[in-house]
C-alpha cells in the first residue's frame, strides 16, 4: 500500500478576526455540527478569534 503525506493535501490557514468583520459566533456541538454559540459574548474581544470558513474544509476534502 502506498502512503502519501497528509501535508500534500492540506494547508495551514490562520485567519483572525482582526478587523471585527465577523460578529456571528458559532460553536461546534457534540455531533460536530456548527451551531450558534450559547456563550455570553458581551464584552468579549472577538478580534482574537480565528475565522473558520466551511469552504476551506470542503476544498481540502474534495482534492
């Protein structure tokens, strides 16, 4: 069986919410689905959060 490095198929993406363009915070539930966050985000600095786009994951899986 021929194995290939996973690094040949994925790339690191690290986008932060530096400009506060994203205000809709989502979490991941026990079924690994995105859902609206239930956390109290009042007063939380969202610029430190990473932005995850579903498109990035799909592009990786479809390669």
